[in-house]
C-alpha cells in the first residue's frame, strides 16, 4: 500500500504530484481506512451494551479480537484471548480504527451522541438485529444501501469499470512483476544498469498485459524514463550505470516500481479521479457485499484483477439479476445472482467447474488441484461472487453423491490455513457440507458417490 513516506524523493512535477496533493483532501469517493464491514457490527454490539466511550472501546477491542478482524483486508487466523497485552502501537491502531468506525456509523445514522453518551438509533438497532438473525451477507447488503444513499460510490465504480475496459467488459488489471518473475535473481541486481534492465523487462510485460487484457497498444517508455530519472534524483540509484546502489534500498526501489505502475494504471489508463486508498477500500467492501470481485491470486496472472459482478441499468428482464438499489434518476443497481436450483444454471456451473479443473490440471500435472484457484476461474467466467460459488458447489456435490452427475467429484483438505505459518486469511476457504475443502479432483464419465 502506497504511503506518503514512499513518495519522498520525488519532485512535484512528476506523476505523483497530484496524488500528494489529493492525500490532504477528503473527496467524495474517499472512505475511512478500515476494510472489513464486520467492524460495523462490532461497534453496534458494543454501543448496545455500553453508552460511555471508554467502555465501548474496551468492548470493541474484545469483539475485534474475537471476530479476528485485522487492520488490512484480511482476517486474522488466530486471536489472542488476552486483549490486555497490546503494545502501545497496537493500542493506537485500535483506537484509530475505533474512531473511524464511530464516525462512519454516525454518517449512516446508526448511532448518535446525546450529552456525551452514545446510543443506537432505530436504524442501528435494525441493522444489528439483521446481523444476528440473518447473518453477514444481508447485513452487508443493508450497509450497501446506506453507503449508496450517501456516496453512490459503487455506482461510480461499476460505471468506471465498464468504461475503462470494453475489450473484456469491466475487467481492471494491476500487473505486478518482481525481478524473480522476470528471471532476475536478487543477488545479481547490484547496479543502476541492473535496475534499468529490470525496468525494460517490466515495461515489456506491462505492455503485453495491456494489449492482452485491455485490447490497447501503449508505449510506456516515456513513463519508465521518468521513473528512472526520479529514482536517480532521489539518490536511490547512482547516476553512473555501473555504480552499485545501497543494497539496503533494494526493496524500496522495487516497491517504487510497483507503486508507480499501480497508480499509473489507476489514474492514467482507468481515469480514476480519486486516490489509491479510496479505491482499495471501496473495492474490498464491494467484494464483501458481493457486487465486485478483487483478487491477488488469479491463476495465470501476476498481480491484482478487479471486475464487477453487477450492472447499472434502468431495467433487466433476466431472472439472473437481482436489484439491490434504486437511484433517484430511475436507474437501478443489479447484482448477478443466478438461481442455484435452476437446472440450466447448475449445468453451466458444472461445465465451468470441469473446464477450470482440467485447465489447472494440465498446467499443474496433478490429479488434485487447488480448489481456490478453480474458484477464481469459475467466478470470473460466470461472473459470480465467491459465496455463490460455494452454494453452487454444495449443490453439485450433493448431486454427485446421489450419482446424478455424469462426473465424479472428490473434495479433500490438504492443509488448513491455521496449519501454516500464515498470520492472515488471504483467501476465504470453501465450505462444503460443513467442512472446509481446498483441493478438488474430477473424473469425467464417472458418476459420483465418492467423498
């Protein structure tokens, strides 16, 4: 994530100049700095129990830990039962998040302050009840309506997606290639000339991706020269091509490339007028609502892809779209939500599942393949959210067990996330029949019954 300190050393007349100025503004598309919508529930639950702010904060901290809510877009894999061991830095971060959730909840009229005491509004009580009685998705969808009533940010985003890419409708790409991905090992990168070689290989791959995914031909050499000049001016790179740069600055230099090109794609190619911070927060909130998909783990692609699972239109006759919101100008926000029980939809899903599985099996040369990778491919091809993939797979697996499919599906678990050294849940696991599964095998022409 780009931070202000990452921009030090760049002059005001480069690509970052408008970004530096924008960081001090609060544009309409801007949003508070937390990703996870469950923070709203944590706050509402705390305000339901307490009215004075210090006690609300203590409850907020406890529930934050219990629900494994991280400071990033990922949930924590574990939580500490003893919330009193927080460091000063952690306590400050928690306090910042708490204040921002408090402020945004006020914006949506979920809470109110009366004589320095907090209490739930009627809207806040209804939303809290919805979470407790209906679960996460209905809660998030109710929040979506409150957000659109205030900002219309999702309308602006989805409109931007389709405008930015008509070649593969709505798809936004943010390629990211480390030197290793371009066959350059870190020990061999020591001089300015080595960095220039990396930049040439990188620009070539970026231009290829732009042509492949956006259908455009772009020459990025001017921008690349500008970036290299800024790195030299900031003393990160020596002016002499054969001189070695400070090895301690290696990661900072590579990070500058990644951040520069992410901002370039967002602002210059996609014409997003706000800053990267707001973009990231909105798209990952959209992912939780099920109207936008964003992933850093799409097979066959290095970087992030983002695409809509929704459309902005006056009306649609398709039964596979569900209206989520009506705007004052008679335009509607529709999410693609094919009915799981529909035979045609189930057949399309199984066909997509088989195609994705065998595509990965050919490249991986393994009978069992990563189910999360299969999910990414199916979600993109069918334009469905992750939770709907899980529902379709559950139904397909039941048909498989009853021997009603002309394929055999085996679902197993390799290693659960908590069995690794990971701290955060980078991808939501797939749950089928109450169990987490992360690898899949399919046999065509063989009826199910295998577990």
